[in-house]
C-alpha cells in the first residue's frame, strides 16, 4: 500500500509539474508583412525557439499591408504587429490605442527597379508601377521617389500588385514597367537584366521600416509578458547581425532561396542595416509625420514622434544590462 500511495503521489506531482510548465508558456500571435529580409526578427525568434526560451508560445503569421496589420491588432487577433511605422502612426493619430515600442530596421530596404529601356526616372512617365499596397512603406517610398524626381503621381499608373515575389513575376512577364523590390527578388531582377533606378536607402528621408507595435492597453495589462516578448525580439535581432550561418538558413527557408549567391547577397544586404539595440529612429518617424501631414492628413500636423512611441520596456532592458549581456 505504501508503494502504491507513493506511486500515486509521484504521478500527481508529475501531472502538476506538467500542467505548470504548460501554463508557463503564454500564447501570443505576432504578424509579419511579407518575405523580405527586413522582416526577419520574428522568423529568427520563432525558428530558433528564442520565444520558447522566454516562456512564450508564439504563432507567427503573415498579414500583408499595414492597414490589415493594425486592424488585426486592434481586433485582438494579434497581440503584436510588425511592419513599417506608417500604418500604426496613422491609426494612433486617428485615436487608436497603438504604441510603437521598438524598431529593428530604420532604413528603406528597397531599390526602384525597372525595365532596361527605362534609363532614367523621367522615362517612368506614362508607365505602370506596382507596389504592395496603399498606405504602407512601398507607397511612401514611391511617393518620396517621385517627389525627388519631380514626377507627379498622376503621370504614372500605380498598380496594387501584392507581395514581392508576385510583383517580380509581373515584372518578368512584362505586365508592369517598374516596381520596388529588396533582396532576394531584387537580386533576381538584376540578374535578369532589369535596371536599378535608385536605392531607396540612399534617399534624403529617413524611415522606420520594421517596427514593433502593440496596443497601449495590452502593454499596461500584460507588461511582464510584453517584456519577455521584447527580450526575444531583441535577441533575434542580435542573432541576425552576428550569426551569418543560422540566420542564412532561416532566410533560405522563409524566403525560399536556393541559390547560394542570392542567399549570400541577401544576408549581406540586410544584416548590417538592422538596428541593435532596436530603438526607434525618431528622425524617421518625424519625416513620416511631416510627409503625411503634407498629404492632406491634418491629424498629423504638428505632432511629435514621442506621442506615438513607448520605449520604456527597451529602457528597462538597457538598465538591466540585457543588451550588454548579448554582446552589444
């Protein structure tokens, strides 16, 4: 009887331990916007089980377009959104409960690529240009480029063409004349003989391309969970910048890159441009606010970046020495 009782107690203890372990892994959903390298932070955190390490069970799902991303966040379908700062800034300015808490990529990661017979920006007049969606970073990059080149938007035909692989296929098929791409699609287009008109990263305007945002109410009510998520996100960014081998494997899988030279180019293009620590470049937010205020969005006029950003969790991690521990 003593043996049976002991066995039962041991079994009960094991069951309790298993239940406690399962409960410890908080379930979350985070989105990403497509299959370009600047979106790699959540992939790396997921595929290397960095989220698990911080007690989180995270589903990573693709939602294309900033408007859809913010809508999913506000509806509670996701707990964290990633993507350009444009959509969350506009949503917050219009009264939505959204705060940008970090940014892993603070540059435009695109090049403007066109058919070989389009030799200069002026040749774009009357041509078809494809972008991901209205209101996001593709749209902003296009408008800024046209502005710098002195081309009015009504002088070109803008087409909503979907994600980068779809737009590359349309370019190769001759359905469009130009688009905005980043590696690996950019590399493949150049190899196929298409012309790079401009590297958006060299433009005068700054831009917060890959930001991390959440509802302010969620951050207040789930601060420990949010902080653990941010730890994993920060660690993933550090891996991207310092571990070519593991990051390249994830890039190859997520972006379906089979060619070693394309994979090498893709990693070398993106990794050095990631921001560590992943703080928001306020000048990029300021430029975005100024641009959209000029585009008849009065709610953004005279607004400051600090109104839309909450980097207090990053401040805590820095104070605790987390960045130094990773090797910054």
